[in-house]
C-alpha cells in the first residue's frame, strides 16, 4: 500500500487555474452538472454555487424542473441548456435507484462522453460504465457498498480500502472523513479538516462542486496525464476545509457561507 502524505497549501497553489488575459468563458473551462432530484433539489444549488465560487468559465446545469428553478434563483449565471463541456459532475442529491428518463439520458451521455467525471453520491456506483477519467467521492458507507465490504472493515483500515478501490476500479478516490484520503495513479494524500463543523448536511455537495470546477479548468492537463486528477482532488479537499474554517471561525456555518468564502481561501494560496 502506498504511504499517504499530507497535502499542503503550497502544493495546492499550483492547481488553481487563474484566467489569462485571452481567456473567455469557454477556454477557462465549462462544467456540466447533472445533480439534484425532486426530493433533494438543494444538492444541485450547493454544488453549482460552490463551482462558480471556485472559478470556472461556465456551469451548465441539467436537472429536474424544481432543482433547475432553485439553481437559477440562486445563481442566474448558470446555463440550463445542453451544450459543450470540458468535464462533468454527476450524482449529488441522487439515489442509486434509476432516475426519470430525461435525467437517465443526461447521465448516460455524460458517462459515455470521454470527458473527466466527478461521480458523487448516487453516481459513485456508475464508475464502471464511464469512458473518461473518473474521480469518486464516497464516504465510508458508500465505499463499503461499492466494494461489497463490511463498513467496520473500511472504518478500521480506510487507507487500505481507498487504495483497493482506486486500484480495482482504475479511478481516483476521495474517501471523505475528518481526515480525508485521496489516492490514484498520481499519488496518495491525506488532508485533515481544520474544523469538525464540516459534519453537516450539504458539505459533500459543496466539495463535489469545488472539485468539478478544478477538473473543468484543467481538462487539457488531465487529457495528457490522468494522474493530475489526484492533485486536483487533494486541492479541492484542502480548499473545502480552508473555506469552512473561514466561514465558521471556530463555530458552525451554513454550506452557502462556506461557498462564499472560497474566493478568499483561493486568493490566500497565491
């Protein structure tokens, strides 16, 4: 098993794509997002909001009518029609059960696109059907289900199980927890959160959005070296914790407040 090293702000700094003078909304990265559901529309709002606060040329959101309405209400700059993208974020706020026909079609198109994919929540189990490079974002229970393992075993040896998932599925893994583990062909890293207040609903949706933005803005680099995904995943986790620490200042915070502190957390890296 590979040894996990701590991922630091100085390393993360290298993975922030600052727009160049000649960039536009397309060249700076377009993230396609298929998340949320009639039962959990807020997941779509949180992920899109996080992606836009992280910095990306455009977010294309495709989802149920209720979620779409809420996304546009919170983030009117989101585009809600299909079109070209450089990466996809799938699954936040969705269960593992089959989706409605339109959502199922969007998921299938994304999975077969060949673009880099961030698979969260209900899409984690779809890793085996994806054509492009994949990052999965399970917590311990989800990883146990994916690998048909006992949750207690995963909890007792998370480093082993995260690496096993990365090796057997050929993906980059973010195993979420107070100390989050990231592993893939690009290395093995650990990131300990600066606050325990991240243990609240919706923070995983935010992390997925942050990662989606980073992946979309580095799509060309990923095409040349899939190991880039591991560094991007570790950077997303680090930024998530830094923004949470700023939002709560030692106390609780809302997920939208966490998202709002992402720009200054990113600026502090430079």
